[in-house]
């Protein structure tokens, strides 16, 4: 063992004795916003983040710029698109072909991996001649990959069931792994007969087959929005992915669930496809990342655009309820339909439909005996309209037994257009 390996082992033992305070622990829930290709199923993007201890060792180690399987992984074309498909077509990555059996007799094979500074992508196969279905993905749940200085959580999963129902081909993304790991271990949950068992499978890792980062630099720019600020910290572009990280202190960010979708990356004048994003809440704001496809090889210009983001508008609306049923009403430039008003054993229920991005604020009803504030919102669903648009339908419950005269709305949260731009130097 050389001196560097001894130092790394000593530092690893020291770090393992450090415990994060309970008040700093948080769960990070992510959801991929990209639309799944036809016949693909995506599992929820779940990620546990406790506290990051960053250990940097200046050893002069570098990733190879190019790495090759020597052959293309077969059977994965339909679960890949864009960057990953191009890399697989070129034969980049590392072949694994490590197999194990699940409790129900299904064979699980790790076919290969592609790694770089942004992620590890695992290609896998589930096969069972007795038959599989989409629910197999719920019975087989990978959670993390570990190794030397590595503890990488799963971030996303895309897979497809074969036409004869006996095989699933998929790709699974994990956080990046350490270039000092020589062996990696996949940890997963295997469910059979209503019992979940935690299992693992190890495989050799060749860090010299990882691909080199192509662009990594600070951004350090802040944009103001209605209810706070968004700070963009850095951009890291690798052959598989482009990741923009930052922090935000936006009071109503979680009131508009599509806020991150409004951030665009423009390379050479054309949008780069977004593939996902997520955030982690904290006491002093939230950390977030937004993920895009790989950048063009020849990069002349790069621009970050906050096209839409969570906004807030003061309304002060007073809507009469006697003749407005099923008639569209415009509030703050958005459409709302009052579908039903009725008294129940629970109280007064008003069912409304609004644009998908709208959340009402400061809602109450006006009655002859006074105003009654909103108690809760129930039964929220989405309904596709004739023009293809989506409206959000939900029922507002008020603790009142009196027929209302008007619906009062103080304001609304919604996706507002900002069109704020940040130039990112590329030369």
C-alpha cells in the first residue's frame, strides 16, 4: 500500500467517526420533470441527503477523456435517448455482466456502467421465464452504491418490459462515485411473500474508464423573484450530463410544483433538453440542482434563463356565487371555473377548477353572518380540457352551515414569466 492509500484510509476512518447533528438531517425528494418516452415507466426519484463531508485530496488524479467498452450494449436502445444513447452507440463505459437471483427466481444482471463526474449510470436486466410485469420494479428497489469514499444514492430509474413479458431492460442513475474506488457494491431491497430483504451485489470498478469533466466553473449570480431570490452557484458539464447547482430563498417555491421547469439552458442559441431537477429544504433556504443533457462538443455561447418561476399576485377578488356556477371567471389573468357549491355534513364545499399552476391564497367566503376562512382543500385531481390543456380540480371546505354570497380571494401563487438571463463565459 503506498503513502497516498494509507492517508486516504486514515482519513476515511476519521470521517466515519463524525456524526451529523439530528437537526441537520433532511430527506431530499426529487422528481424528474422530463416526459417519459412511449412505453417507458419511471420510478419516483428519491434521494436521502444527511450532511456532505467533502474530502479533497490533491493527487493529480485525472479521468480519461475517452473510454470504450469495445462493443455496444445490446437491447437498451428503447430505454435510452439523447446523450446516453450516443455514448452507448460509441461503446463508452465499462462492461460488468454480473448476475444474481432474486427471491422469486428472477435473474438480475448488471450489464454495464457509464461514469463521470456527475453520475454513474447502471444498465441492468431482470429476466424470468415465468413472466414479469411493471410491478416487478416495486419488488426490486436499488437504494445506493457504496465503495471506497463512495456512498451514492439512487436518483432515477427508466425501464421497459419486453413484449413477451419475460424481461425488463433498464437504466438507473446514481450520484457520482469516487475515482479511488476499485470495487463497488449495489445495495437493493428484494421483496418476496410480503417481506423486504436488504441485499447487495459487488462488482469491480475501473475508474480509469470514467469520462472527464468538460466544463466546470462558478456562476455566482443571483436573480430576484416575487417572493425571494435564486442564486446560481456553479455549472458542471460532463459527457453524460450538465448539472447546475445553486441556492434559493423563495417563500412560495413549494406552492408552485413546476417552478424548476421554468429554468432553461441555452447553448449556441438553442435550448438544451432538461432531464430533471430537485431541491433540499434547509433552515436558511434550499439547495437545488437542475439537470440537462450534455453540451455540444463545439461550444460558442452558453446562457442560463429563468423564463418562468414561482410568482405571486395580489388579487382582492370578490366572486358572486349565485350565478357563477360552471362559468369561467378570470382572476389575475388566469381562468377559474366554479363547478359546484353545496352544503354537506362537513360544512360548505365549493369545487373549483383552475389552471394547473395556480394556488389560491387567503381564501374565504362571505355570508350574511360574516366571513368564514378556508378550512382545508380536498380531492385534488387533474382534468384534461378539450383544447388539451390541464386544469386542476379541487374542493374547498369551509366550516359553515350558511349559504354563501361570495368567494373572497386575496391572492394567488402561479408560474410567472421573468425572462431573466445570465451569460456564462465559455472561453
